[in-house]
C-alpha cells in the first residue's frame, strides 16, 4: 500500500468515527456551541480537500476536528450522550 492509499484509508476511518461521535454530542453554553461549530467546519474542510485530491490537508483538517472534540470534552463544553440500553428494555 502506498502513502496516498494509506492516507485515504485514515481519512475515511477518522471521518466515519467523528461522524458517529457528533451524532451523540451535547453542548454546554456558548463555548460548547462554538466548539461544535469549529469541529463541523474542520470536518467540512476535510471533505472539501478530499474532493480536490489534497489528502494531506484533508487529513490535517480531520485531525484538527478530533483535537477540538477532545479538548471540548476535557474542558466540559461538550459531552457524549449515552443511552443506557438496560433502562430502555424496562
């Protein structure tokens, strides 16, 4: 596998994972909404660069999206909303 193929696979993997994370994200306050806006902008930028064949910038953008997500969670501006399946079955 060459570098471009490897980079393409990594972009696809991390784009899918962040999409799953964003489906369950909860924001807290103005800062949380700002973080989410920035995350979505980086995901969009990644898709734009990917469409243009610019794999390096696409990968960089998706990594920045992840950084914003992790920092937002650490600072408690964002959190993952989890559903307890056991409670749903009752």
